[in-house]
């Protein structure tokens, strides 16, 4: 489970100050997870080629290279996984031009507010809205034309 990134801790305590605890760095080079990954590749290589490679020096160098490769592969995999992250924070400016549905009636000529349901980034939001035209009844398909006073949508019929 440590090899795929499911271990409990992400670092070991050291008696020196090497600047390894930088919060902006995505991964720590000297962590328990990387030690396990290195030892996994090192030991598998040593066991697999013990009887095939007669020179123990060459076997040791190969095992260190493969162990370091396991750590590098882990970094590569984690970097690719981080690319899958999404920012789904809602920004009301993203509603402009979107189609929506009147949830409650919207009074005419900005004389009051109603509510609309609009989908942004795959999630529905219920927001207050006004119209510059005639009264809009519930269930009417609308388009967001603009934003008024920060969080009030100006809508029009489609």
C-alpha cells in the first residue's frame, strides 16, 4: 500500500535542518514512502539477479539504479495524478450567458427578485434574479444576461 501512496505518514523526523519541510514542494525526497519504494526496487533487483550477475559490485549498482527508478516512477505517477485535480469553486461570473430556469416567479422591471436554477461546472445553483422586461413565471427557460450588485443575476427569456 505504501508503493501506491496509501501510507499513514509522509515524512520522518531528522536531527538536521536540510530545508526538507518546504510546504510549497509537492513531494519530499527523504520520506518514509520513498524509502520503502527505493528498498522495494533495490531488493527485487538484488534477489532477481543474484544468481545471474556474478559481480556483486555490478549487482549493487544495478539495484541502486532500479531502486532510484522506483522513486522516480512514484514522483512521475503522483505528478500525473495531481494534474487530474479540479477547481470546482463557484464564481458567479461564470453564469453569464448560461441558460437557466425560473425557480420562483420574477417580478417585472426590476421591481423585485425571484430565484433561478443555473448549472455551472456540472452543479446546480439557486440564485436570486431580476428581469428588465415583463414578469417571468416559474419554469420558464431563461438566459443570464448580466450580474447586478455583486450577486444578483439579470435574466431574459430565451
